[in-house]
């Protein structure tokens, strides 16, 4: 059985690698390592299908060392022992270890001395952020390189190369690929070259040739073959937190269009829980006292969304996103709390004034607790000037109003009046 096109088209040297110029371009770090024969263990991380295995294969093809592939999740310590024995006999092996973040302690402990001796050159591949998911013992013995999603242009070039390659690709077929079909094939796979190549192969091999023997691939054919690739989104992965971060920062920056874009990513991933939770955080953290009514409306939108579920949940949530984006912003309340916390953590708490201490027990007066407390409701406007903060902090001013909305402007006026009385 013939291997998939994506497998057959794996690069045999660095010049055949698509994209990742920041790592394998002229004068860049991985190319310099290969050209200087100074290979060291590394971890490559990024979304699926963007070249981690390709780079490992290309590195191996550029050296005389044997190249072996294992999976940290499914292969055993015995498999690692076989590779280590081969490395000892041959003078070294390049080991591509897929899903390296799932390496357990037993396998890790076996592998570490071989990495230190240099007999095994490890190329770990992972979609997880290695600074979060990979054991420090492995990280300290490897260099970490982040791969970026491939551009549409790069994917188109790789597809065209596969159509022309008669040895490994589809060059033995007479294929006419419409421009719109090529664009859709490159766009619809979200930077995943593996999916694009396999979609192309399916289209070529499942489409009957015309009377002249030519296979004509149109946009409808490509749409059928690739369908619609789901957006890569692991709720525990690095990309999840990037989307959440971009979503909140877009709302904080009042960019409605960007906020809706990142909301759409979360919707497409079916991540209603993260979307609702983040909107509640934004409503109070970023909009806050700038527009408290927007926060209340967001709570109602989240309640409605959780009862509705997708797809109808999008309706109230989109409304909340636009509302929060265009609302006045203020983080004054939680910044005030942060300032108060800073004093507490710096050891500035100080004794609570005696007149504020609990007096609901026998003997409280003897201890001087609660004496001279002035009950505000006994005074006009339910306010009377008295000290509430500890003596060492009695002049502290944690709350700094931000006059970005009418509500906080009114609060600011009241704040100034009370503090200047």
C-alpha cells in the first residue's frame, strides 16, 4: 500500500523544507548547526502539519547519522533501548520523538544520559508549549525552537511542487488545478500542509480524467475533498491561551472587529465555557466602573448563552462583545485592591482602630472595643467623618478614579467630597 502524499513529500534536505525561514533560512540557527556539523538536541513546537517532522527528516537527510522515529506516548522503554544500542554501535542516531511532552519519568531517566553523551540527538516534536508541558530535565538538555503556521503562499508552492514531482509526488498524473481551487486548498487547512497535500491527493485520485486523460480539479471538487478543516484548538494547549489573551486584549482595546474574530475562533472550537468565563472577567476587569450596566448585561448574556447552548448562544454573546468593546473602560477598582494588597504584603497592615473592633461580647467595653464608634446612619446623609484605616495607613488613597464614563465621574465627585471633608 502506497504511503500518503504528505509522507512521500517529506523533505530530504533543508532546501526542500517549506517555510520556517527564521530557523532554516540562510544564516539561521538550524541551518548553521547542520552546515557546521554541530547538531544538538532540540524541541520543535507548533501546531500540527507545519513542518516539525519535515525539519527533523531534513536534518537527518543532511547528515550521515541514522534517523529513527518514536512516539513518547505509545512506544516503550524497550524501543528506546533499541535506538540507544544502535547509537552506541553506529556512533550516533537522530531520534525524532513525537509527542515529547508525554514522555514519562521512566523513559526520561533512561534517555537523559544518552542525550548528555551526545550518542542520541533528540528532536522532540510537540504541539504543547514546552516551557509549560515538558519536564525541566529534558528542557535543560535541549534547545527550543517555535515553528510558525505556514503562509498560504508557502502551502501553494508545496502543492505545486507535489504536482510536478514524478518520483515522490503526483507528477505522473496530468492535472489541471484551477486557481480558485488552489487558493481554497491552501486557505481551508489553516496552515496545515499535511492536510492540504492529502486533500490534493484525494482529489487527484478520486477524480476521473476527461477524454484527453487530463484530471481537471475545480473548486467544487476541492471543497468536497477537504470539506472544512476544524480550527486547531486544544483547550489545554498553548494556542487556547493565545486566543483567550487576544480576545480579552481586543475588547480592552475597543477593537470590535478583532474581538469578534477571536470570539469566532472560540465558537468554531465549541469552547462555550471559556468564552463565557472570559467575558465575565472582561466585564469586571476591563470595563468595570466605566460602565457597570454593561457588566450586568454581560452576566445576563452569559446566563442566556449557557441555557441556550451553541449555536444560539452566539446571539447574546456577540451582543455582549460589542457592548463591552464600545463601553468606557476602567480598571480602577481592582487596581485599588492591588494597591491595598501591596501594603498588606509589605507588612503595613497595622492594628485595627479600637472603635472599629467587634464589641458584641461581654467585656468588650472593658477592653476598650467599639467605644467612640459613630454610627453613620445617625447622622445627616448617613455619613460622619471618622478614621477607618489603621493609624499607619490613615492617609492612604488606593482608589484612583478613571473618568472614562459618567458613572465613575459621579463616583469621583463623591470620593473627592468625602475625602476632602
